[in-house]
């Protein structure tokens, strides 16, 4: 089974992106579900900006590296979503 976490909230103003990353890393650790992240809009800042600007940044710094870089997307949502059995929005 594959699960896709769609993160669209701004990590500078909302704790939701950091919590989504934490949950996704926890699910991926079970190795029973292939987890992917789709970063939309302001959420792409988690990959682009230097640290120090995010709500609950310690979660992002700790858990984002647990998701394989090849499983983090920022483009072509329709194709990515079709490949996953479960899509969860944050």
C-alpha cells in the first residue's frame, strides 16, 4: 500500500506541516506502507529555506530526513496522487 501526505500549509505560520512530517515519518518507519510527501505552495519552503523560520521546526529537522528524498514531490500532483491508495491533506 502507498500513502500520500499532501502538505499545503505555510510552515512559517502553522504547526500543521511539521506535524504532518512527523506522522508521515512514523508511518514510514513501520515499513508496511510506502509513504510519499507532496509539498504544495508555501509548504515547499521546507525544502528551500534555511532553518530558523518554521513553527515546530524541530519536527521538520528531525523527521523530514526520514522520508526518502525520491518520495518528496512538489510537481505533477495528478500523476503522484494516482499512484497512491491513500491521500491525506494537511
